[in-house]
């Protein structure tokens, strides 16, 4: 699916993991728990993801990548 969205190649492997979790209904705390990282680490990765994908928030991410699987 990354071929469909070439900008995802800019994400690190951890950012891609967080990205995939952001597409679910999990909270940031839930994502942190599942990935065994701190909430602040998830928040940090989210900021980097949004910057690299030229979006501002999770809602925009969900709209832009609604077909990502």
C-alpha cells in the first residue's frame, strides 16, 4: 500500500507503526500501551508524522488515508 502513498516512505519504521495505529479508534495512550512506549513518545511520533505528511491533525490523517490497509 506504500506504493499508493509514496510519501509514507518518509516515515521511520516506528512512525509507520504509530501511523497504522492512528488509523484505528485507539487513543494515544492505548497506542503507547500496545507499542510498549510512553505517551510522550507517541505524541512525538505523531508530530513528526503530521509534519512529514503535511497535515495538521489526526482527523486530516483519517480523511487522507481512509483507504489505507
